[in-house]
């Protein structure tokens, strides 16, 4: 991971965005060293500053932070706490630019289409943090961060920390304006589609998407009017299920206008009947094909499930749900650290990913794009992919189990440092595979 980091200058760009106001004569820990401590600690399942009171003397963590095992220890918990609490608002603005810069750098060729998924998630409080408030739906004191990810490459483009009782769409319109300004400055012809759940389905989000010439699909709650529109379809779908015994889905497109909307908009309603009962879901969209193939519009929206896995990784596996500093700005900075850890892991997954299984290997009748595969077959597709490529399709916990949490012997010699792992380690082939692929990446030019 450190080798990849050096080649794409990942943590270097992150640390360069921070303003170091310390006296150089009294400084023992560089910003880059502390950034690497925290990001690599998060990747290795050590998300708290307290963990580094032990890790600061770990020889491998010293190597990651440009020190030899016999050199002085890395930053302690009090030093890391001062580091996080020293972050200013201009630092956060620059880190926002860094996330987008690194996203742009992740593409070898300009993309023609991008799908941006906007999602909030609850972040439970761990004390009396600034702007923590009680949320009635989640029944807890919390923050409500917002995350924008790209479905094409799984990277996080933008994060925002918000007070605990804010509306799910708060600030998302301005976030889109910023992102579209940055993306179209580099890729003026890229087509961008925006997706979000019903919390983002608000008039101001529809307005900003039309203003920015975006296509969008947002979830919308099925109210009494939409139920009335789809009652006949649900009845027919239920009758077909009772006749065949097979799960049934049907779709309906209606032009719907809520009281707060200035004009009607197309709404796709999905009704289904199965052994578990009946179900109705709806999305509002401006996609041109919604009147021809409403099922395709809804199924493409349902692919948000894979993007929500990035939120799961960010919140639970990389512990962005533990923003336990007191100051709001320090917790905002922590959110950037966790997002950076996820993006570094995503870049590594892209480096080692193997070819996806073919339709023939899955028993499908023909070569189909993933988007065209139905629900059960799509689950089989992703399960098969992760089975044959546990690293390229693996979550953070898989990387920790197979590569990161491994016993090793570190030996310091006069000319080199040797890290020895067991020859009988069952995942040794993974290490060799990753090392070989990362070593093939070009080494960046250094003016020095």
C-alpha cells in the first residue's frame, strides 16, 4: 500500500493541503508522517488516536512513515490530537479540492459517462461533541455526514460533516454545483447522472440538476396518491403471482406533481408480489427513456446498492462512525482521513483487480452487461467475482485478514531492513501478486 501511495502521491497530496503553523525548530513529527500514521492505522483497523501510543513504536509503521525501526518513535496520542484539532476551515476547503483532484487522476482516459451517488449516513456521538444533536428517526445523538461516490470507480468525490438533525439534502445542491464545476472544467462533454434515496428527493435537488443539465433519479415515498394510481396494477400483479406461484414485478409511469412542486414530473412506480407479500417503490426521474422502459430506469436506480457498500465500508469497516473529537472541525478532518483511507484501498483494488467472470461461467444464456442481469443472477455475478478475485472485489476486512494483519519479523541491517513472513503463510500468493502488480506502476518523476 505504501508503494502504491508513493507512485500516485496520495498521502503526499493530502498532507500538502494542510497549513503547518508550527515552529520548525520545535517540530519532531512532519504532517506527512502523521497523515500516514492515521490513514494507514484506519486501514489496519486502528481508528483511534489512542491506538498509536502502541503503534508509534511498531517497526512496520515506522517504515511506512519514512523512519527506520531504530529511529525515534512516531507521534503519540496527544500529538495526534493536537494535529487534528489544529485543522482550519481553509484546510478543509483545500482537502475538498484534493479529493476531486485524486478522483480526476484515477482515470487514464476521459470518461463519457459518470454516475454520482449521494448518500447521508448516521454517525453516533461518543461524548459531548460540538453540533451533535438528537435525531428522532435514528433515536440517538449523532452527526449526519453526506458522501458523494462514483459508481464507475467506487471512489469518494466529496464528504461533508453536518449537524445531527439536518435535512438529508442540506447542502447537497451546492455540493453538486462545486463538483460539476470541477468535473466539466476537465471533461466538458461528460454526461453525469445523479442518484439518491428519498431523503434527497426534494424540489431543490430537482432544480439544481436541471440547472446543471444533469439527469437524475431520486427515490420518493409512496403516498396515498401514488398508491391510488398503482392499486389496479398491484391487484393484477398479485393475481398473476397467485396463478403462477412465481415472484412478479410490474412497472407504471405516471406524471405526478406534489403540492410543493412547480410542475409535474415522471414518476416510475414498481409493484411486486412474492412469498413475503407485496411491495411498492417509486422514483422520480428526468431520464428520457423512462416512458419507453420504466423497468430499466428503476433497475438502474437499484444499482445504488453497490454504491451503498462504499458507505458501509466507510462507516463500519473503516470506522468513520467514530468521530470522537470534541471540536466539529476536528471531526470534519477525521471524516476526510477515513475517506482518504477508503480511496487508497479503492485505488489498490483497481491495481490488482482481475477480469470479471463471463456470462458463460455464470450459466447465463448470452454475454450481458451487469446492468442487464436480473436480481438473483446479479447477486450470483458479484458473489462469483469476489470468490475468484478476493482482493480486487474484497472489502477492507478481506484485505486485513489476507494481507494486513500478518505476523512478520523485522530485521535491521547496516544497509537494509528485512521484513520476513512465514513461508507457510496461506495467503503468501496474494502478497506476491499485489507486490508484482504495484511494482509495475511507473515511478513518479521527482525534481530532486
